[in-house]
């Protein structure tokens, strides 16, 4: 990990050499936004879509950033990565205060930070913990403020799980770091987007490619009971791709290992986005 290539405020260096101010609002308030852009054979996946979402998050947070700078630095990080497959993590925080203050100066300048990491997009299975969604009311913003997520996911890890699926008032929202799909009566279901759900890029790509192949995807509000009645459950994200859920810990619920529709969707997904 000590050879990870990174950039901070326009300067490229090894990640271990980068230092930030303790008065960065990204450090004191989690006052920032981020994106994770996967790349395969050195080509970014859904690059434009990630930049569009970055801008939407920035607008919601009233952060003004240099789009051309972000695109250029992300592209350079991909070129500098040791492997052909991986991802770029890129973060923009509001900037550095003169002294910690909830109200920032009007002339504060944003901080730009990113790194690229070699990553193999291998199949990974997940055991999830069902838990009440305790996050704030604007989860549609890809903010660096992820305290609730980390609390719930680390609690899940203590129980032998490697992800969570959250619900608010009995309605499924999303996983801790991914969106949720499942199959009921041979129909693909996923929670419809709202302020409690991040509009995942991989979620959107999945829905579009499935529908293009005449596979219907039903977006709606779904209950815990409906999730637990599913014959197949999986998660999607930039680093997970399509990741199968095998067990729901809190309900002692195992999901069948073989499902024809899931296998078909997985083949379509891999062919579309990870075909060598």
C-alpha cells in the first residue's frame, strides 16, 4: 500500500507522503463529497455519469469545483496506477478554516484529493445484517460524512457479516456501501430512488442493460418481508459490481445458491462492462 499514487492540491506523490491541515473541513466536519470510479483495462467505466453525479452532489452542498481539473487528475491517476484494473477514489472538501467554525468563510477554496488503487473485480459473496437506517435525510448526496454507515457496518462485522441492508420504517433503503437488488417471482426488484438512497451508477447501468435485454426491473418501495421472500439477493457498486448475498444474519435466512435469472443477469453485466 505504500506505493499508492495520489494527488493533493495539484501535486502528485505517493499516498504516504500526503499531509492535510487539521483544520480542513473535510477533517473537522466531514464537509466534502467523493466519487469512486472503476476502470478496466485502463478505461474508466461510466466516467461521464460519475462526473455528473459529482456535480449534483457539489451543487447540493454549495461547493464550486473545477470540473476540468478533476477529470484531468482522475485520468492521470488511472494512467499512473500499477495495474490495468482498479479504481480512483477522488474527494473534494470545502477547504481549510482559519480556525474551526461551523460557518465557513465565503472565500474558502476547495481541497482536491485522490488516489488510484489496483483492484481485481473478483466475485465476492456477502453475508448481510438487517438494521434500522439511522442515517441523515440526504443520503442521495455522495458525502464523505459516513459515520452512521461505519457504525452499522462495523457492528455487522462483529457478527461475522461483511455488509448491511438497511430499512427505514420497515421499507428497504440500501446497503451500507451499495444498492440492493432481489428477485421475487422471477421479477427483478430494487428500491426506487429517494433522498434515503444514493443514485448508484452501477445500479443505473444494471437497470439499463437488463431492460435492453428484455429483462424487466421493478422499482418500488419494498418491505423487509418482501426482501426475505426473495429467491435471490445481490448488491451493486463501483467496486462490488454484482455481488451475491448468501445469508441475512438477523433473520437466520439463507438464500438459494442457484437462480437462472440471476445467472443470466450476471452474464449480461460482465459482458457489457468487463469483457476483455
